[in-house]
């Protein structure tokens, strides 16, 4: 047992793979220290980064304006809103729900969205003397991302309400 783990008693007659010989098993590791969860995030991240790359190539950049990054970030905000609302309505963050959150939310969407590129492209617009476009890009990303995530939350809530009828 690692020094940071606490032991918990196991009810009589119940045996798990992690259980020790004395009916005591170590408490679960925090999510960020669990190798299985780390691999789930990495797998989602690889897929998200590849999709961002492909979408970045497919969407044009009219007159050097960073439309691909805007589309990517707004799509990511929308999907994240849907995902988190849908998962929250299905119960506690454990088991399969946790795996989905880590795979899609943290891994895929985390790698798919690209706020570092957003920052660099904003600076480039301002440095090129395109201040109005830079402000527009900042506003479209920040306000648009807020609206996109709110729409995703609304869409998932609406879907849930329809399914409950």
C-alpha cells in the first residue's frame, strides 16, 4: 500500500481483486494518479488532436483570418456543454460516466480545442495592425464559446426532458 492510501474494511464475504489477505483493501487512488485513467485521457487526447489537425486543414483561412481555430473552439465548447450536462443528469461521476468524461471531455475536447493557438492568432492580428479584427476574433471566441456551451447544455437538457416524457 502506498503511503498516501488509506485502508478500508471490506464487508464479510465480499472479495475484490484489490482486496488484501486480511479483508482490507487500499482506498482508490485519485483519478489523476490512476494509470488507467491517465491512459483513457491520453487516448482521447490523441483522437482530439488528430481531429483538430484535420479540421484545421479543411476549414479555409479567409484573408489570413483564423476561422479554423474559431470553428474548432466553438464546436468544442458546444460538445463539452452537451457532454457535461448529459453526464450530470445520469448520476455521480464514477464508473462508466467517469470514463466518458475523461475520454471525451478531458482527453478529446481538451486536445481538440486550442486556446493557446487562439492567443497566438489574436496577437498576430493585433501585431499586423488588424486591431478591429483582433477584437472581433477575441469577442467571437469568448462570447461565442460561452453561448456555444450554454446551447450545448440546453440541448442536452432538452433531450433529457423529451426522453423523460
